[in-house]
């Protein structure tokens, strides 16, 4: 009796110690999660803080006179005249009218520097869309130069950054602002245009389309091959030294640095098979090499998680092995396989290193129209912009990161959703 | 598959009393009306031998129960009858297993056909995660037994009726089979097995995961099914063996010790080991 009491006391004593240990462990877990979340929050705050400005850009309102003489054009359907036309003369004339009495060469250059040097082509597009405007007048919001845009945004924020502006330009902007003739508008160009050396004209459409083409090819190449390999290894391959060897090497491949796959792609696809460089085809092939191990490993895990009783039931009914796999194992493993594929795709979407090796780092202005057009991808575009000296590219870089991250979030969320949706219980 | 053929057939009826221990089976192992015959069957898992030299017949339309302590090889024995052992890595069957005189381990034999003729019901109810209808229709579909949708509907209904499940599920044929209760799931698995009209049904402890009421239903069903099918059932429950089977086979450490009419096994077993087991001295 005495003895059992002391036992109880011992248990009680150890109980408080155990509870303390458990409480401590829980707190450690919470702190770890908090730190992880903080890292994400800091990342997002920093990127959104830097990048949100890129979605708006400064425009100046000008009275444009579509004077055929100034442009040097009479017939809008004559390609030769169109090619020789001086479109930039239109906004220049409008600026002269807005700020009369500027004669010195330097001041004129300053004045014309207010607007983007692509502004004339925007006006050409307007004119081509509506030829009746020729000889007529119109009030148009004209895209500013990136330095003006940067200054105007910083000025609005109360911390003017005028290092690249002349005193005159600063005065003019103040004047325009007073009359409500300069304002920030939604930057549609960012989503509709390809890359450009001029930050105000640069967009991510080219990189986005390039990424989509490359990823589509990656998915088409890697999913069937990966799933087939996983099924063969799990269901059909004899368990012997060879399959062990293959398994070890698939796991090795998953750990190989991605730039090595780029070198491999360069050596095999470009140098040996002479696939053109910088195109989504070769990008897709290289990313396939990189994604395959991920897909094979996750597909094998999905196949393994199908309960053996289902296999026995199918075989016991007289299904052949192929029927067992096709009718029962594959449908049950599909959610897991798709999840793995999406996560593999998300990895591939964020990958830049292997693509640098196969020339997808080129400066490409045109939006790719197919799998064999030169293209770049989002992460490489981010790399290119981050490398550019113009201050306006800082916010573009962050904005492109935002676009990339939102795609990644959508992909990962859809993987979770898909898993929940298709999950079956047995 | 390594198949060793024994050409010297044993006499059809054995002298039951003069058998030395661990060498041959006592009792009535053989039948004049045999559906399946096994001669000198040895089963190995890798180096380890699981079944030693089993000789037994399974008669047409009989229910034969396999009993014995855990790990005695009764499930292994059952699974060698429809070659489900093929799916186990490293499993090797030696000896002669025949159904209607046909060698089941002949290289030319297709296991797909064999398993259509020898159905199987497993320990844990394992309906496919599909609808009740699709579960039952699966066998007829893959074997091409139904020419029209109407035929298939009929097969499904008949099978479910034979499995005494029709009345309970006829309103929800297109709901998932995994939503049924354990006992219903097991009867669904039986319906699925008989949908292809097999000649033999193997049952591997079909009631071990079920409650007593569901078990009683399955046992009743086994009795009904024995009119049309030959049934071999492995069970842990001696009462169950006593209730449903015509003959009982007692396995011990991979050896078939005794095969006799069920009544005899449970009232006056021939072999000491059998007696020890049924009186509960081990198990």
C-alpha cells in the first residue's frame, strides 16, 4: 500500500515534468512557424512595396495635331511612306505648343525628353486604327519617359528623386501637375508588350507567353514519360539489382543542380541534335529532364499508396496486370500524380539557371508566337531586368516577381485543391 | 514458375490409420468426385518452405474448411489454388495442382482464365472504390460475358440476389460500394466474385473483419452458394468451420495433418494434433 502511494507520487511528479516538456515543444513549434511566416511576410511586403508602382505609369495630356506635313505622309496605305514617316514629330509639336518660347537646343532636348521615344508609334497605332484622324486634332494622354515617371512618382510620394532631370523639366512637371495634365494611369503596356530597352515600354507579355509555351511542352513531355516510368517500376519491373540501381539514380537526378541539366541540354539538344537555341522546344526538353525525377518519385509514392487489397481484388477477379493498373491503380493514384506534376511544374516555372545555358537569356522584344520562336521566361526576365541599370527597372523587377509568385501560388493552391477534391477513402 | 511434376499418383483412398507423424495426412483426403486435386504440393517463400507435401482433393459442390493455428499455411494453400501466390515476390509452388484434370501450373495456362474460373473472396472486404453496380459488373465486363447492357443488368441483379444483397442495395446501385457496412461490403465482394459464374470460390477468412450478425449472414450465404459452387474456406473460427463445411482440413506448421468430414473432426478427430487444437490446447 505504502509502496503504491509512492509510485503514484512518482508518476505525478514525472507528469508535471512531461507536461512542461510538451508545452515547451509546442512553443518551439509555434515559434518556428511564426519565423517562417515572418520571412514570407517580409518577402511579400518588400516585393509588393517595391513593385506595386510598376502597375501605374505617368502620362502627359497633349493636344495632338495629326498634320500630314509634319509626319511627312499623305497616304496611310503606302508602306514606303509609313516607313519614312517621322511619328515622333507629332508629340514634339504638341509639346512645343504646350510650352511655347523654348528655343535653345538643350532646352528643346529636355522638353522632348519628357515623353517616351515610343510615343510617336503609339500615335501611329491610333491613326492606323482610325485613319479619319489624319489632318484632325485630338487630346491624347502620352506616355512619359521612364526618368520622368520615376521622378513624378517619387515627387508624389514626397521624396523627389531628380538626379536625372534638368531644372527645367522639374518646373515643367510642376506646371503640368498644377493644370492636371500629368497623371498616373494603369500601365497596360506592362501586360501587353514584350521586353524593351526603354523601361516605360517594357512589358512581361513576351516572358509570360514564353513561360507558358515552355511549361506546356515540359508537361507534355514529362508527365506521360514520368507516369509510365513510375508504373513500370512499381508494378511490372522485377525487383532486382537493376531496379535498385535505377531507383538510386532517379533519386540522384532529383538532387542534381539544375544548371547541370542546362549544360546537358546544351550538349545534347543544341550541339548534337541541332535544336535551335533560345526556343521553348529546347527549354521544355531541358526542364523535362529536370522535372522527370520529381514526377517519377511522386507518382511512385502515389502508386504505392493504393492499398494492395484493391490490386488483389482486381487480380482475383481475373483482371490482367495491365487491366489492374489501368482500371484501378491509375485512377486511385491520379490525384497524387497530378499533385506531383503540378509541384514539378511550379519548380520548372521558377527555374532560370538551366535556361541560361541554352540561350533563353537573350533580349527578345517580340512576343513568341509558337514553340519554335525565340523566347525567354519569367524568371530569366526578372534576372535580365534586375541586371539593368535604369532605376525604373527596379519596380519592374519586383512587379515581374509578383506576377511569377502569383502564378506559383495559383499552381500550388490548385495542387492542394486537387488533392482534397479527388482524395478517396477506402 | 518452377513446377515439378509428380508422375506417381497416390492411391485414390488412403489407409487412414497407418501413417507416420509428419509424413502424410490422416483421414479422407481424396474424393472420387474431385473438382480440384493437389498432389505433393510444396510452397516456398524464398528459402523458407510454407507448405510441405500436401495431398488433398476438393470434391464438386462441397464446402471444405481449412483450420489451423496462425501461420500454419492455410491461406498460402488457398492462394495456390488460383495462383494468387504468383503476385508474391519470391513465392514458388512445386507439385501438381489440377482442376478437372487440367494442370493449373502448366506454362501454357493463362492465370486470367484460371481466376475467372476460381473466384476469390478476401479477408478484409475490398470493394473497388466504384459504384455498387460497377463492382459487380467489373468481372463480366473485363471477361466480355455480357453482350448488351440488359444482359449486364441481369447479371448484376442475379449476382446481388444470390449474395442476398439485392433487397438492401437495389435503390442505390449507383452509389459507392465503399459506403456500405462491413458485412454488406463483404457480400458485395461475394456478388462480385460470383458474377463471372466461377466453378470454385476461395474464401480467405471472409468473416474475420465482421460482427456476429454479418457473419451469420455470410455463413447462411455460403450454405446457399454450395448448391452451385465448390467452396474452399479458410477460417479462424472452429464454430464457423463446424457450421458451414462438409469436410474440414487441419493444417499444422505447413503440413496438412488431417482431412475428415466436419462432424468427425469436431467430435472424434483422428490425429492427436487436431484434437489438441480443437480442444483449445493451442491455437
